[in-house]
């Protein structure tokens, strides 16, 4: 029974990784703004120098997953690694298809892209965390830092990283303020949606 439950969790994580890849393909890349954390830096490198984020994501997360496996928690690392590598795999796969009919891109209301993308990402983040895992990147770094320095307050470090991404996006996306604002909206939306989802899931568990 436990094995079946574990397999179902892995399959669900695979679906969440596919949703994450779609989020990038439909909302983030076409509207030229950076998401938060390490993925934001990867997105800007792709925008500036053309190095695919799908490959960067794997290169960044593989060593982080290995370190987390041996230092923090094996189960957490395995699930997080599955999400991260499948995200890269889904991105590579989606590059082979024409997704233009589904892409949201408009000059009239660009603010809807980070809101819609942030909602998708926020739900995915909450569901992944609920399964004893994470989406990789910044979260893995936070776990490693917390393991060695449990007294360290990662909130301010993450805030500084996200603020840096937002500021850098001004220079990467043609010295325009709009990508900065879109990044901040995306960050805020993810935070609020994931918080609401996690609270709701906790309350549901308590009720059951």
C-alpha cells in the first residue's frame, strides 16, 4: 500500500512539473519577465545569452539534489530531484512542439501573465511542498543553509535574492521598468496563493 501511495505521489509530482514547464512556455518566456529566485536568474541568462533554461535548470539542481541527499534528507532530495529533472525534461519536450495557439501575450494587459503564471506556480509549489518535496533551486539552497545554520533567517536572504532578480531584470530586458513590475507581481502572487493553499490543506487534514 505504501509503495502504491509513493508511486502515485511521484506521478503527481511529474504532472506538477509539466504544469511548471507549461507556465514558462505560455506565460513567462513570451512576456519577457523573470520569475523569482534561481529560476529567475536562469531565465535572464537564457534571455541575454540564449543558453537554454531547460539545461541550466538541470545543471544547477543536480549538485544541489546530491548535496541535499547526503546532508539533509534522502526522501526529500529524491522527490525534489524528480521534480527538477522532469521540469527540464518537459521544457525540452515542449520545445519540439508549436505552442503558439496557447501562448498568452498581449501589450494591452501584460499584468495578467504574471498573475496567471503566479497562480499556477503557487498551486504547484503548495502541492509539491505538501508531498515532502520542493521545486528545487532556491528551496534546496535554503534547506542546506538551514541544516548547517538553523538559526539563520532565510526570509531576508530570499527577499534579497528576489529583489536582486527584479532589479537585474531592468537591465536584461532592455532598460524597462515593466519587467521589474511583472516580476514583483509574479512573486507576490506565488506567495499569496501558496500560503492560502497550504493553510487550506492543513485545515482539511485537521478536519479529516
